[in-house]
């Protein structure tokens, strides 16, 4: 099985990015759904806000180990300090028979738009952030995953997601970063939904 760590909305918090990385570093791949360095005008400063040191830490991670998409708080200047590509708003890729899509999520005004997006691109799994709230739903054959925020949660739990991918089987586990405990774990078979 392929193991994927899913992070989002770090917003410049060095402490919570490092904590999240300690949980996901043994994964085959790490995915970050955007809003990497800047806290944004609507958010308070996260604990240990240090975008320059966070960029330096991120640059120490092997390029093939981590994938980013650009969030609504990410700017052109962020790309000048992060060595990894953070320019794209949407990325899609395949693991075995499963098609995955990654974007920040500010493009959607609700879950129905996310489902339509997954349908349009033929995605089995759509990963997004932006809301700072954990979300997991299988709808019309599309598994929607939001890991929540590692630094500024709006559901009171700093969190990430761990995704295990087989040919047709998926296991998702949400982890509370404060104490590294499981919040929720679910398994799905997507065999009947492979497009």
C-alpha cells in the first residue's frame, strides 16, 4: 500500500509544520493543500509564526517527497523562498488505478461544487483544504478529503490526514497533532467507482 501524508493550511507556523512533518515523514509522499507561509488578513498569527524559517525547513525536504498547490494566501514572493514548485492551483496524479486531484479549495462555495469538480476531472479522490475543518465524504463515487489545518483550526483540533492507497481500497485516518492520536479512521472500497 502507498502511504500519503496530507497537510494543509500551515500559515507560517514553524512549530506545527515540524510537528506534522514528524508524523508524516515516513510516508511515501507528503501532500500540502496550500496556504503555506502567510497567515492571511482574516487569520490571527499562528503559534511560532516564522515564514522564513518554515521556508528553510521545507527546502530541506526532498523535492520528490512533497507536493504543494498554491492556496489563496500564497503569493508569488513565496515561490522565491520555497525551492519546491508552489505555482499551480490544481494538480492531478494517479496511484495505481486511482485518480487523485489536489487543490486548495477556495475555488468552491460548497461541497456540491467540489463534487462537480471531481466529476469533471474523473477523480476518485479529491484533496483540498481552505476551510480549516476536517471533512471526509464519499459522494457519487468521489472521496472528498480535507485534513483540516495544522496550525489554525476552525474545528478546535490541529490535524492532518494519513491516506493508505491500494489498487481499489483506501484507508483514511485523521490525526490530532497535539497528542498524535487518531480522531477518526475509515476504510473505503472504490472498486465499483473506477472510471
